[in-house]
């Protein structure tokens, strides 16, 4: 199961409130083919889950995960970090057998 840190869920909640999006929306967490290592992560706010999505709740944020992505997201932790080098979501994936320097793509 994918998990999110408090700072990550807080950032998603802030975004939803800033944009006046309906409370029933959720965050789609996806693994997509691409990136320099083979797969890349995708995050997107969506109105509702698809019929075959797994729906999880993390600190008040609904997560939508499709079956293809679920197999690559087991054990992944999503965090939101802010540093002198920038800010953004990071993914810690214990299942990744490799990755790239950008940190947004991986090999499984």
C-alpha cells in the first residue's frame, strides 16, 4: 500500500482548498511508462475514481490508484520536501531496482 507523509497530505489539502475543488475529489497516484529509467510517477487531482481504482484515505486525502500502478506502488512513501534546492513531492520506493538522478523515474 502507498502511504503519504503528513507534509504531503497537507500540501494536497492546501491545493484543493486554494482551487475551490469539491471535497469528494482525490489524488490520482499513478505509475506511467516513460522517464529516463522506464517508469515515472504521476500525481493529478481528479473528481472521482475510476470503476477499477483502489481508493485509499490518508490523513483526509483520498488516493485513487489504478490496478497497473498498484503493483509498482506497494510500500511507496510520498513526501513533500522544501529545501534550498527547491520543493516538491518525492517518492521513496523500496521496490525500485534503479533510478535516475532526477528522482522522478525508476526501474522495477
